[in-house]
C-alpha cells in the first residue's frame, strides 16, 4: 500500500479490476506495528479517521533439500 500523498479526487479507476477500494479525498499516512510474525497497519487521514487497516503475516519459508 502506498501512502503519504493524495490522489486527485476521482482519479481512481474502480473498473480496472485492480482496485478494490480507494481513498482520494484527503491526505493520509501509514502507521505500522510489528509484533513477532505479524505486521499491523492503519492508514490514517488528517481528521484522524482510519481509512484502511489490516494485518500481514510473515510467510513460512520452505527450504528445498
């Protein structure tokens, strides 16, 4: 997820199949916390509202013999 900037209003192509959701009405920043094998993130707008959030888990590496 990119952050730290602002898209022009209406500049998200929601028909492309690549964008599930978007936020183009304000600036935002990304707050991240890593705890063990999980990364928690929140995209926060300038008014303090959370516009996106999630958890990404580290994948287990499989070593080939």
